[in-house]
């Protein structure tokens, strides 16, 4: 759960530390006091987009630090993948927003915003007014039911079969081309195969030809160097070469070897030199002979290199790439040539996978129907409690085309008033009804959700009176399973807080600041009276506020 939040230099919050408990944390305050900035701060540590415009005037950066206690095992496992220790269940997340960049830290380790978002999604779930729109989007309804039905494993099996089916279908489409297109493709493939095979490309040939070309271009220079080397090694009519001199050196040292034993090591070294010079002499002579006997035509080499260059531009950068491409087009040629046989085999494979897919799809359909019925009953019980006694809610599962999620279309239908037919929520539900429906869904999904902290940002939109009191009661009930943080403007909801936080804005000169105070019972009574009665708080209003608090505690 989120135990504390520290905000520095974010918008009009200069320095605020907020302590949360594991129950129902209510935040109240005048409109514009800074409640939305606190939600923005929590969104920042969840990895959501943060604007540099949030940095307070005269500050270099904004900083948000959140401390979580007793984090769930899924978060601990995710952090382990990033070598971040969270074995004691405590977590410190920090987001520093600067002009040009953001710095994100988890337990002191730098992480990317995407990692922060991944972890944040498993720590905090924020429900705001925009979430009502996701409820209206029927594409999202199937996800709620799959969660209720615990369809994770079954859905994964289905998606894998669906992927296989699409792949087979893609191959079938490639093979089942019309006859004219088939002939054109075969002709093009035959030309490419003939061109590459006719070139008889060898791996490493380009490098070898380039080396030969370089030798040919420097023939005279190389021959001159080798001739000079031969003279130095083997001598001439009027001058001894290195090899002859080494033999003379050996003879001179050998002449004293019988009386000077220490000379043996030097004699061995001279023998090694003679052997090396003889090897070098053989190499030089052979190379000179090769140049005399095997001079290649430079034009032939350049023509071959030009052919390889042209092929590489069309079929691959290297000889290996060209030969790999050759194998692929030969396979394609064979596939098209024998496409009737292959189409038959692929069709059989397609039908087999489709049959397996439909079996899994039928299982998904049944689980969704069963889960939809149970879900509808639970939602209606919750909505009846939330002051919608005449509501009818139905999860309608109908058959559609095969998609990545199955062959089902799932829609939430509602009748909010007696005698009214069931219709899509987008055509019936008001803002207040949507807020209560979303709260009901959250209540039903609480046991399945692995997020420990739920935040409701102005869930009271469009409701008042008894309905608001029911929402407050339900939020208090949910807080028994998950930590709940709620921003509200309604006294009926605020009265149920286990931790009441007051957000207050003050101005000193040209500076506006927001502060956060934890309220005791008397301060809570005054704040609830303010919400109920406005700027003028009477004794009667205070008594009414106290009664509301006493009743909520019961």
C-alpha cells in the first residue's frame, strides 16, 4: 500500500508530505486547492506522462517520492527481473521532473519511465472520469468478463492457435494465386535462379578477386621488391647474400666450438636464422616464378568483380546472402510449381488448427456465459445497494466472427428504471449512474485484482443524498480488502474516512501554496460542515456533521 507521498516544487505545492493509512483515505478541499495536483503526483510515480510545465516557478525541478509498504508478490517478482531488491516488501519510488529529462528511481536504482509504468500498474489503480468512457466502449467489456472467468490460460492457448491459423492462411494466400500471376512469378523466379546459378558464386570470392586485382595493379612494384629481396638473400656474382654470410658466420663460430663450449647456444640461433632465410628465399623465388608464369588478365578480374557487385545489389550484400536468397527462391519456385499438392496439405493443416481453435473458442464462450451470469447478479446486488433498486444489468454474449479474443461479442446492457428495456450503457447511463456502475465493477473485481491501492478521483460526479452515502459505505467496505484513496466534494462520502486529509490553498504576496493537513475528529466535523453548508457554518450544521460522522462509524 501507499504509506506516504512527498511532493516538492510541483505546480503550487512547494513541499508537502502526505501520510496514508491502509483504510479509506479521503481528500477534500475547495475547488482549485490542489487535489488534482496530488493525483498528478501519484500518476507521475506510476510512470505516466509528466509535463515540465508542472515545475514550480523559480525551481529547477519537481520531485515526487512515494513509499509503499507490504507490496504484493507480483511486484517483488517483477523488480527481481531488474535486479532491484524488494524482499522486505518496502518500496521507494522517486520521479524527478526536469526541464529536459526525467529521472526515475526505484529503491535507489535508476530505471526507465517504461519500467516505472510497468511496476506502477501493479501498485496503484486510478479511477477517474475518463474511466467511465472505457466502460462505455463495448470493446472493453470482454476483458472484464475474462477476468471474472479467470480465462488467462485458456485465452493464451486460443491466441496461439489463432496465430498459427493466420500464418497458415498467409501461406495459403501466397500459393493460391491466379494462373497469370503464377506464370509471371515462375518466370521471374526462373530468371533469378538462372542468373545466380550461372554466376557460380563462391563464398569469399570477392575478397580473393580484390586481392588478386590489387596484385595485378602493383605487378611491377611487387616484382621489383621480390627481385631485390632475392639478391639480398642469395647474393650476386660480385656480392654474397644474407644466406651465404650466415653460413660464413656459422663456420667462424664452429671453428672455436671445441674449445669454447658457451658458443653452442649462438650456433643454434644461427642455424635457425639460416632455416628462416632459406624459407624466405623459397617464397620469394616461387612468387617471382608465379608472376612470370601466371599473369592474369586484369580485365577478366574486373568483369568478375562487376558481376558480383551487380548480383549483390539485387540479391544480397555478401556472397552468403546471395546464395541464401537463391535457396529461398528455389524453394518458392518449388512451392508454386507443386502448389496443388502443397495447397492440399496446408488446407488440411488449416482445417485441423481451425477445429482445435473452435473447440477452445467454445470453451471460452461457455466460461464467458457462466461468468457473465454470475457477474450480472453481483453487479445488480451492488447497484441495488448503491441506490439503483430498479436496475437490470445483463452481460450479453453473442456469436460474431473469429478474432484474436475468440468468436464472442460481449456487451453490457442496462435498464436503469423499471419498465425500461435493456440497452447499451452508452445510450442510457448518466454520469452518476456510470460512477456507481464502475464502483460496483471495482467491488466485484476486488478479490481478483492484484493492485493493492485503488484511487477514486471524484467518483461522486452526478450523485448526491442517499446514493452518495451508499457510495461512501461501499468505499469503506472495499477499503477492508484494498487501500482506497478518494477525492470527493460530498460530505456523505467524506464521513466514512478512516484518514481524512484536507487540501488547502493559501496566498502570501505573489506566492500561492498548497498544504495538506490530516484532520482529527473536531477538524473533520468542521470540514464536513463546510462541505454541507458552504462559507457560513452554523451550530446546526456542525451538529449535523457530527451526527453524520457518528453514523458512518457505526
